[in-house]
């Protein structure tokens, strides 16, 4: 894995951090990025444009003049497309511009964009934003200390509320959650700033969630075994209870007959 210098909020070195090669070290696939970004921009379109046809425009029900004898071209309605105020021929109607994009293609486009920024040295990882209260002045000073100029995409988790309030007033900064990270926003910004907990992996998950999933996977065999033992115990208890009830019923029947 590639290693980059881990920074703190003051811009000083705080160690090193490994970048996932499957996320930050692949060859960028430009055609896939283009297709995914095109689909994302198309999905943003409202598709609410609409024009009226000659059947929807009010008026024009009567023939403007007789068919022959006037010297003019024959007309059937003053709401025909050639008339001013008439209907529109082949005009736009409400529609959807959504494109179906495979999930693997979306993931490849995001990893290609992140790899492109990492190859240019435009990916910065901060250990944490240790701010007790929001401060735009502190956020601006932190970006200057990190040597960042231009448009910046700052990836913040739910626990970084003070940092979100600090960065949101800076015009060149765009805030985004780890789960909303996409190729278009990465390509629109020159720098990408992560916290160590929000650093994505190949699955699109953060390192913290990956560790949690790994812990759950290691505990799952024991949990399955415990559930199996509990199920066997309950089944044996039900069998014992059923046999005792049948014996009691048989003894009561024998006593009544006697």
C-alpha cells in the first residue's frame, strides 16, 4: 500500500497512513468516469419542460376563412404551428433523463477519480479536527497550514459537527459525507481532504466500519454455535415436555377405566 504523511489540524506531521491500492492506486479509467459523470448530471435535470401542441392551445376551433376563393393558402385553424400564438410542432414534453448505471461502474469511476487525485499528490489525510466550537478562522488557518489552495472537497463524518460548521462558510470548500462521495464532486475539486476515520476503502466503507465488520465476522461462528446449542436445548425440552404430558394423560385414562 502507498503511504502518505498524516497531518494534524495545525498542518504538522503526525505519522503516516496507508492508502488502499484498490481505491487510490489504480489506473484511472477516463471513459468510465465520463459516462458516470454524464449520467449523474443527467439525473439532476428536472425534465419539467413542456410546450403545448395545437390541440392544447386555447381557441382555433373554427376555420379562419373559407376553403376557396380568397386567394390565400387554405387554413383549418389559427392555432396551427405556422401561426403566431399557435401550437408547437414536435416540442419538448416532460420526461426523465435518468440513465441506468451499474454499481460496479460507479465504484470504478469513484476509485479512478480518487486515484487521479492521489497520483497528483492532492489527497490529504488529517488525524482529526479537534475543535471544541465552530471557527471559520481556525478552518481557514488549517487549510493554509496544510498548503491547500483552490477548490477543496472536505470529507467529514457525523462526529465532526464543529468542523462542518467551521468549513461551510468558506466559498472554496465543499463538504460531503463519506457515504455521499462520488466521482463528479471529486473531479470538480482540486484537493481532497479526509479524516483518518473517513478514509474510504475498496468497498466504499470507512476504515472504522471495516474494522467493525471484521470483528462481527470473527464473532459470527461462536454466535452460530450458541444459537445451534440453544435450538437443540429447546427442542429437547419440548420433546421431554410432550412425553411427560402423554404419560400423564395415559395414567389418568387408566385410573378412570379402573
